[in-house]
C-alpha cells in the first residue's frame, strides 16, 4: 500500500515530515560537536564597524522565523536598523533609560552582580555595530475587518525565536549582545511601530573589534542545570 504524501485533518492539509536519520553514535557525536561549537558563543560589547551585507541579515531573520509559536501565529516583527541617524537616536534614548536605571532603579546587589561583566550605562555599540535588530512581540493582531484578536504564548514564542536568532548570528561568524534597556517604549516611538507591537529585545549585530575582550566567566555545569528522572 502506497503511503500518501499528504492527509487532511480538521479540513486542513498535513504533509509528510521528512526527518534526517542518524545512528545513535552519529547523534551523540553531532550533539557533542554542536554543544562545543555553541559553547564558543559569547556576548560581545566591542564591535568593528566592518560592513555586514543585508543578505546576511535577511537570512538571520528568516532563520529566527522558523521558530515554533503558539497556534503558529508567529507573533513577531524584526526591525533591522543600519541607518546611522536612527542608531544614534536609539543610543541616546537607551542611554537615558540606562542612566535612570543605574542611578535610581537598580539595587546595589544588582549592580554588584553586573560588575564582572564590565557593563555600565554607556552603550557605544549601539552606534558602532553595523546593524541593530530589534525584536518586537505582537500581542494581538487585526483581521481584515479591523477586529482585534489576541495571540497566544507571545513571550514564549518570541523568546524561542530570539534564541534561534542568536544561534544563527553565531553560525554566520558574527557576534551580538542581548540588550534590554527598561522600559523600551522609546523603540516603538523611534521606529514608528504600530500599537499592537512591544519591543522585546535589542541585538547589535556585527563583527567583533580586533582585539575584543569578554569577561572570563564560565557556564554552569550539566549537574547544576539538569535533573534526570530515569
């Protein structure tokens, strides 16, 4: 009996999923190699102004958009900014929020915890990095009649997409940094985004400065982050 290439469920077409197939040993080796490669990823604050072609940014955003999402609503918009004037405006507004945070909002313990990272209220990378990608979450949508419909699991969905975006950036030989000035309402205003979008994450994207330095910190061990129930 021939297996059909598609079936119908609830009136919608479902097609056959063609998965890659590896032996158990191959899967072990691939998973080990992937971890070792991904473990070389670092958050970088020192950027070169070397140009990054737009085609690369296109591919990064398309990769992020392969992420799963609640009811497949794909509740995200990725704004890619290379315009120097816009980047300068974003930096000015971000640093204003950061200044307020460092001086009034953040606890002394929080600031102490940040000391090993060497971060402060000044964000020159927002102008130096050739691209800024700002991820906006879509908390609701409008249908063709203008009716409002909420999306589902919005934070979870865009969080997964941003994780995949960060991995894609690393895969392209570029670096990034997760920047979350709080609040981020200024990004909605500067980039003239619609009322159903909220800024979620800002990622500078580019090549690292030569040399670039990162904190000598280490990730938690498997025993610290995993619990197995055999």
